[in-house]
C-alpha cells in the first residue's frame, strides 16, 4: 500500500490525504451526532433531572415555595408534580408545575402509577429514585419514553413532601432521523468541496514543482542559461535559489573545463609535434643528428611527462588515495636548492629574492612539499608580468614555519580569489605555452597542504600582484588519519 501511495503524483496525494481527512471528520461527526446522540441525550437529561431534583429538595426543606419550584422547572422545561403527606396518612396531591408555563399531562393517579418508584425512593438512604418508562401515545399510538425522578423531603415546617420530576425523551428519535438526512446532504456537499479544494491546491502546489523539474531537466542536459524563477512558496523559492546557485557554479566549472581542454590539447600537441618534427628531421636530413636536436626532444619529452604527472597527481588527490611518506628534513635548504635550479633554468631572465633564515626542521613528505614550493614559485614567475622579479619570504613564528611567494604581476580580482585553488582555474585567459601551466598546479598545492593539515592562503590586489603563502608546524607532524608508506 505504501509503495502504491509513494508512486502517486503530488496532486493525487493531496486529493487522497484531504479526502481521508474529510472522511475521518465525517465519521466522527456521524458517531457524535447520530449513533451516540440518543445515549448522550439521555445522559444529559439524567444529569439535568438529578440537578433539578436536588434544587427542589433544597427548596422544600425550608417549606413549600411554588414560585421557586416553577423557576427550577422552567429552566429545564420539566414537569414537577408535588404531593404532601402527614403522619400515617396517604399523600395528597398539591400541584403540577410545568416548565415554561406549558400544560403538564394530567396524571391525578401519578402516585399510584409510580408506586414502585415511590417505594424505592422511600427505601433509599437519599430519599430519591429515578426510572425510565415507555408509554404509548393516546393520539397516534407511538411509543414515548419518559424519565421520572421521585423524591421525599422532610420540611422544616413539619410537613413531608413528595415530588416527581418528569421529562420526555422521545423527541430525540425524530431529531436523530433529521440529523441523519442532514448528515448525508452535508457529507455530499463537503466531499464535493473537498475534491474541488484538493484539485485546486494540488495544481497550485504542483505547478511550480513541475516547472522547476522541467528546468532541472534542461540543466541536466547542459543548458546552463536556464533560470529557476521564484514562486509564492518559500520552500520552492529556497530550492530554486539553490538551483540557480548550482547553475552558476556548474557554468563556471564548464567554462574552466573547456579552457582546460583547450590548454591541455595545446600543451600536449606542441611537445608531441616538436618531438615528431625533430625526430623526422634527424632521420631525413644528414648532419642534423646532433646533441642539440636530441636535447630538444628530451626537453619536450620531459615537459610532456611533467604535464601527465600533474594530471595523475590531481586524480590521486581527488579520489583520496594519495599518501604521505613522512620524514624529517630542513625545509630552508630545500627552498634554497629549488630557487637555484629555477634561476639556472631561467638563465637570468628573472630575479628571485630569497630571505635567508636559519635551518628549520619539519616533519612532512619532502617530495610533495618540494612540489608545492616549486609550483608556487613557477606560478609567481608565470604571472609576474613585465616586472621580472619575485620575492620569497621565510620566517618562524610561534613554532610555525611561514613561506610566501610574492609577485608584482596583474593580481587577482576579489571576485575570483575564492576560485584560485580550484582545478582548471587560470588567471590569464590567453594561453601561452611554457609560461602558463595546465591550471591544476594550485589545486595540487591545495591538496598536498591539506594532507599536511597546513594553513594556506593568498593575498592579492588587482594591478599590484599576489602573495601565496602557507605555514607548517616546526614540531613533530601528527600522523592522525594519514596513510603512511612503510
């Protein structure tokens, strides 16, 4: 049953739930107003008769007061028959007092008719007894139900009073019949209104959801221009805002992916072309098989290998299988060696200013941290602009080693700062071979630093350059939750 309900559309579910709710309400209404009405009515009448009996008894204890008894009878529309009695004498009839001044049925032999009730009241400790009897109407022969209470009171004036409180219960049956007819009429009206309301509400609620669903299908097909419109429901508005945000982010990722494919295809094709071209030249042209041409092939192969290694490293970091080989080493000396190698490779085209400090020993993966430093320095060189100069800052503060690379290039806008660590991001949209990388270097830096639980960041101002930095603990590196090579 639950599986069938779960497969229903929202319109069908709203209709089903609303009809179920209306059905429960109508059942309760039917039980209260039809099935149990007679019992409930009898219970209420019995309570009212007992209450009136106690009030009349209290009144007669002080003497016979016709007006007060009339008031009590009128409040509940009862008939009160009063009798008096003297010692060892038969009771004598006093009056029949009608509620609301209507005529009470004339029953001069009431005491004889209810002799058993009278004797029961006399025998009881409270002096009161109640009975319900069925009578046939003299007019139409229909059965009429009556409730009668008998009480005996000893008055302060020395007299004994006997009174009967009588009320008719029969009209409730005609009321039940009327309510039954009215119930079925109302039920049909309520069910019709419920169906109409459920249909309206379900369409009102389902319409924006269907619209959002259709727009989401467009998004799934790669249409990043789709716009999720707001509606009058807060929850759907919040969902649409989230989807709009997701659309914007997906569009950015798609743009970066396209740029990566373009850059990678260029970076891969160029060294392959040069390797193939130089190889053919050395094969076909006499005298070209020299060390210089061989070195070109080796350099282009190394460039291609580095590019592939970057992609592999990024893949490992993404799937979480990259592990660390923790050793203790002097990071300051390693930074100095990297700077020397890069300066030699650049052949004096750039000035690298390195802050010299005393040796700093840390626990970490030496190879991967050197990759971080190399990537940050080459990134600064690639984006240094016309001023061929970078500065490398080093210091130790509060048991932390601080490393930063500062360039004087074009800088990064505030809007793009949150994305510089994302894969595929490239600050310069014009691809220049051998100057600007694949766009995943900083993403690799981020992954390695996070494996080392290091703090990192970037400070940049457009037109004034950027500073990329990170800090490492100079104390023993904790290997919690870290894979370590044996």
